[in-house]
């Protein structure tokens, strides 16, 4: 009977249906405990209250707890923020740099616009307008522009929200979390836009308010407007923009390098055309060890008969690149004072063939040994090199004391926890602790040694495996009409892309890439504005030069030469800034921003964009008619 319907967005632990929890004394079952703390209760107080309770549990069931532990309550928000904190810092830093570049651009454009109006400002001063009145007028205009820009930004933020949702890592937040525009943050962002517009509009206003009425009498007003101080200010602002843009380009290059490196990191196995199909058992089904082992093998054999399926194997807990239940192990005749940990993988013998993991030494157990629950094991190269440096692993034995029989939930081979497992083979390393962390020691054993109420079947096919999912499910139903499969079946390549580290690197590459291109566009606009303004101010000069015989190419050289110092000094400052902040970029974006290819590539891209930004005004200057240019004054 359906007792209630949750809110549409509620999907706790991604489930669709929620049933009352059946609390039992079955030691094979584990539970995740979620607590809501009372009002005013701190995490430290909760830790102190829970520690004695959990200590008592540890005394009653010592095999389920480590020898030494401490209880630590952690809030859901803390867990979420910690898991994506690097990405959030990355986003904040990138936006801050983009804001600085934009502010520089605003100052350049306002200063260029204001100096072009200096004749107007001189007229206003001559008819009685004081300096304060001129500053207020210019500041009001800059605030109006900032308000219009903020309004457009608000509309754009709502428009880009869907894109942001799509780029966020799939499991960065709980499914029921609603990602939307936060109104207080939105108001804060609008306020930042208005304040920066006022601050960076104030300085040009103060500079331009010094216009004197006597300037009206000067015959070369444009030259007054384009004073040495004004040109020097523009060069400094352009150089600053170039430096910050190069820093963002280097960050984007580092993030992309890290992501590409993650994509091409050697896995040690072949995930292509392999999918995982989860098989849960109904309560009370196959409660004997022999019956469950036979049932799993019957399903595996039936699935392997599916057309276009080349192989099917059981892999209870070994889906790389993050697999193997971590547990304690012992080595025969090699006692250790420290606790030795390894990843235990429960698989059928075809597991290594289906994932194409090479056998380095010895052999793999047979199907007969698998069905009989033979006490044998295969280890990976990392475990062999760490614990058997003399190369004597084959023939040695290991024990897994934490594995126990807990019927009817977990069914294990008789006395498996007290038995020694003979090592019969060594396989090459395959990623088993994610894409970033080093490969951990691993032991592979027949899955029949300990079977939970469910397993998974790995399927390799000749075609994209998910296209065969329906056919595989029909084969499972042919064995048992009541048997279901988990609703989510994934191919192993998707399994890799769902890893938090893969998604975070992917997101970092996108964020830095987008911010770098926006910074590049702003720097190009700023440089184009300054060069266009300079060309307009020197129109009369160019007319005189051309009247005296200067060629269009000579004029273009003059225009390009006027930006060489700004661009080159900006690139030099950007390189120094990137080298100084490399540690921060490595932490947030991954990769190495000091890589020569990244620095050289970013410098070349900036130089090319600068040339393109100068090319249009320079071309316009070279096509001036000398007579028109001479009459421009």
C-alpha cells in the first residue's frame, strides 16, 4: 500500500520507492546512520555522546570495527563543500581575475571616451561648471553604464543556469538539491558591479575634470587630449590586462593538460565495450552456499549465450577503476607488527581475460575450482613487489581474517576466515583506487568464497554494450522469471567518466577555458579601443607624414609600434605572475602552468590577438586621404 508521495525533487540516495527499514540482528547487514542534531548541539557534543555507544557496539561485534577509532559527526553541507571546494575556489579565483580585467577595460574605454569629449568639457568649464559638477556628470554616466551591464548580467545568469547545471559533476550534490540563482548572492553581485563601475569610473572622471577653459584656444586640441600622461596610463592598463589574461590562459592550459593527462592515464585494463549489469537477490532467495553459487553461475552462463556477447563474468565487487573491498590480511610465516591492508576482489576466473589484465606469473584458478570455493588467490604486481621483494610470492599463502560467514545474508565457504589461501598467480596492476591515487595492493579470489545477496555481471560485446542490455535482461529472466536487474547499467567507460576526479578535472578545464576566452576578448576590445583612439588623435599627424611621402606601410608600422611596449611588458608580467602563482594553479586546476608549451602557447595566442586588435585601426590609418587628414584639425 502506498502511504505517501514525496516532493517531486526528493530522491534520497537516488531511490524511487521507500519502504520501512527492517531492523534485524543479521551481522551481515550494515546500515548508514543519518542524524539530525538538536538545536544548539555542536558536532563536538554529538561526538562525545556517540563515542560510548559505538564503543559498546565494537565490544559486542569486534570484527565489524577497527582496533582503534574515533567517532566524528560530519554535516552533509560540509561533505559536499569539501568534495568540490577546489572547484569552487577555482571558479571564484577565475571570476575575480575576469573582474579585474573588466575593470581595467572600463577605465580604458571611459578614459578614451572622456578625452574625445574634452572640447565639450572645456566649454562646460568656460560657462561656469565647476570640477565637482563635471565629476558628478561623468560618474553618473559610468554608473548608468554599470547599471545597464548589471541588468544584462542578471538576465544572462538566468539564461546560463541550465549550462552550469549540465557542467557540474554528476554526483557533486545530492539529487534533491535545487540549483538556482541565490537572491542575496545576486544582489551582492549587482552591488559589486555597481561599486566597481563607480570606482573605476571615478579615476577617469577626476582626470578629465581638470580640463581648463583655456584649452579652447589651442589649435591642436587632439594632441592635448592625447597627452603623454594619458598615453602612459593607457599603456599601463593594457599591460595589466595582458598580464592577467596570460595568467588565465596559463590556468586554462594547466587545467586542460591535467584533464588530458587524466583521460590518457594508463588504466591497466581495457574498459571498451564492457558493461556492468547488477543482479540483486530477493529476500530469502538462495540461502545455501551451494545454491547461490550455482544460481550465479547459471546466470553468467546464460548471459554469455546472448548474440554479440563475447564473454560474461561474475565481478561481485571489482568494477575498476575503484574496486576491491579494503580489508586486513596476513601472510603465512611473515608476521607483521603493523596492520596490513589490501583490496579483496571477488571474481570469476574469466575476469582477467574480459578486462585484458595480463598474467605475469603463475596461473588463474579454473571454473571447477571457482565452483568448489577453492582456497586460492591471485595477487597484483604492487602487492607482490611490496610484500614479496624476493620474488617468492607464488606458493605462499595469505589469510583474510575479516571475511566471515553471516547466513542467510552473506554465504561464505566453510571456515574461510581461518583458512590460508594459496597464491597461484600474479597479474599486472590495474587501476583500483581511482584515477589520481596510486594503485593499492590487491588480492583476487573466487567470488564463491563469500557471496552477498547480489552480484554483478561484466559483459564484453562486439557492439556498444548498452545496446544489448535488453537482450541480456531477457537472458536473466529466462533463468528466473522473478529475477530483476538494477535499473542503472553502465558501460565501464561511463563508469570512469562518473568518477569525481574525472568530472572535477573536466569542469575545471571548462571553467578556465571559458574564463580565458572571455578575458582574451576583453583584452582585445581594450587594445582595439586604445589603438583606435590613438589613430583618431594622430589623424592630422598621419596626414602630414603621408603628404611628405610616407607610404601606407610606414603608417601601419607606427600604429603597431605604439602597442609593442604595452603588449610585450604585459606578457612579461604575465609570465612572472604565472610562475609565482603556479602552486595555486596546480592546487585548483591541476597540471603544471610552468610547462614551456603552455607559457609559449599562451604568449603566442596573446600576441596574435594583439596583432589582430591593432590590424583594423592600423589598416584604417594607412588608407587615410592626406587632404582629408590635414583638414581633420
